[in-house]
C-alpha cells in the first residue's frame, strides 16, 4: 500500500542494486547501535557496521545482510552504499 508518508530506500553494493523502492520504516546497524528511520526524519549521514538493514515494504518485514557501509538520509530518501 503506497501512501504519501513512505520513504524511498535505495541499497546499493559495488556489484548491484540490492533494493530500490518505497518502505514504511528502515532500521540500520550503526556504529553506536541500530537506529530506525521513519518518514520526515532529520537529515543524517552515518557509517554502518556488520548487521542487517531491516525494512517494512507492503507491511512485510524484509532484510539485507551487510558487512559495512554508510547511509545518507535526506528528503525522505534513505541511500545506503554497502558491502555484503
């Protein structure tokens, strides 16, 4: 169900685009602990550590395992560049 309060999540690795779509929430493995991003989150840039990027798409929770990376959040777009 797409609505105006969705985030756009883009997860890319050097090899491919792992996900590019609308999500309701995304949880990322930051160096100081996991953190979640919802619609209208403040802008940020953070490094990522080994763990899972968890996100909810169409009310289903999904995840992508990563070994490291970084993320930028801006204007309801969450862009993660990761190593898997």
